[in-house]
C-alpha cells in the first residue's frame, strides 16, 4: 500500500506481477509500437505487468489472405491466421530482446496437433535455458508459456484442439512434460460448454487459464455481399464480446480453482473490475490497445483508485460476484485471490 493506495501485486504461478494488467497476445507489439510512435519508453517501462508476444508456430506461416481485419459496430473482426517466422527464427531473433525487457514474459504458442505443443515447449525451453541458464529456478519466475489452443482463424489443427477436452488434455500434458514453469492455457469461447475443456486443461497440468480468444464471426462486403475478409470468417473481439466473455470467466472461475487471465473487450476500469469480480486474477487488454498502447498503465492507476474509494483490497474484489450467488453450476470452489 503506497500513499493510501492498495497493493496491486498478484501471483500468476511462479510469476510475481506488480499489478494485474497484461496485454492479450497478438494485440500489442511493443517493439513495433515503440518504433512507430517514437516512444522508447514503451520498452523502458512497458505499460503491462507481463508482456505476451503473438503466437509462434513450429513452422513459418504466411497468414491468411488480405483483407485481414475489419471494424464492426462495437468491435473488430480479424482473420490474421498466425503469420510468424516459426519457432527457430523466434528463438534466434525474438527471444533475446524479449528476455531483455524489464518485465516477465509469457510466450505464446499455437500447434496444429497436440504433439506440436510439446515440441514447441521443448524448443522454447532450450532457447530460454541457453540465455538464462539451465536451472529452472533461474528463469521460471521470469518466463511463462501460454498455449493458444483456440485460434479461430486457422482451418485445421488448433481450432479443434481447444474445442475437444481429450485433445486439450493431450496438448497440455505434452507441453507440461517439457515446460517446468507457468503454463497458461488459452481457451476458445466457440464451444457449447467451456467447463469440460477448462477442467481437462487443469487436470493435465495447466497452472492458469486465459479466456477468451475471439468469437467466430462474419462480415460481408457491402457491395458484393460476399465475405469481406480474405479468410472468409474471422474472430470477433472488442466491446461487443465483453458480456459473453464475462459469462465464460464467471462459469470457469466457479468450476475450476486455477488462476484466470480474463479478457474480451476490456476498455475501461469498469471492465477490469467486472472481470476481476467474476474471478479473473489478471486482466488482459486486447483490441483496445491498438488505439492506445498505454491503456493498461492507465487502467492500473484507475483500478488502484477504484479500490481505494471502496476501501477494498484486491482480495475483496477477486471473485466477489460469486459470493452469495446461487450458481446453477454449483460454485464448487470459490476462486481464491
Ligand atoms: C488482431 C488480433 C490478433 C490476435 N492475435 C492473437 C494471437 O496471435 N494469439 C492469441 O492467442 N490471440 C490472439 N488474438 C486474440 C486476443 O489475444 C484476445 O484473446 C481477443 O482479442 C479478445 O480480447 P479483446 O476483445 O480485448 O481484443 C488476437 C486478436 C486480435 C484482435
């Protein structure tokens, strides 16, 4: 507590975060933003408690045909398709500068079969060890791994993995064998019931869950009345999805005891309060960060003041929406702050 403001630090597995605000994968490239906006402060003092780079795959990918992104009334529809140079180039070119940032890093990987998650985790572990030392205690407090089992814009592989409990279990278990540190599993909202998938991830060794990835959607070209995006369908994010995402965080927090990274349409401190009240311990800013990469830092200040106004600690806030609620899913374990 400084100057009457509450302590905002939170633990996410072995990572100790100074506050609960991070970025959502694929929506903030700190290096590009710092260069484009001529703001080196983004690298000196990143506006997030941990930095999550975009998804890396085993092999290089070109991504989907343009156009890849379109605005909707209250959000963004994207069909980017995970373009990246592949894990070998990532380890050689990206990892050193990521590990030099003054924040913990949560690497994010996407696979096209459950086995690929183990291969990706093993390759990243070797890369991290080469830079930070082979003893896990030298780096597991600084580097975590997020498994993107939920990208809606690739037409095989990881979309189906995150919709199927057995495949999710197998992907997570494979990565767990190779990765001794924080293991976050990023869930898709594009399922009838998210709880069995969340449970499978937890049972297979996830140390936290992040939710949600984007919702499958479609925008038509106004003139041709055909799909606008090169990938035809896309993933919807932004304010339009917030109540949908909030419901999913609420349900997963009620059913699974793991820490949750909540996201989906976060723009304001009210959104941060909502996600944390529903059980998120950490909150990620996604599409809103395109407009203002400093938004997470502002939200941290506003969160501190919002808590101080209520005379609440973070522990009072996290999961408070569940207390006293008769949930049809039967609140098995109220989320622990
Ligand atoms: C342009 C764009 C690119 C994204 N790329 C990734 C990605 O590479 N990996 C990933 O796990 N999620 C990716 N996402 C999903 C976001 O991390 C987040 O889950 C989603 O956008 C919901 O948050 P929001 O409504 O605040 O944007 C992407 C989202 C957008 C809009």
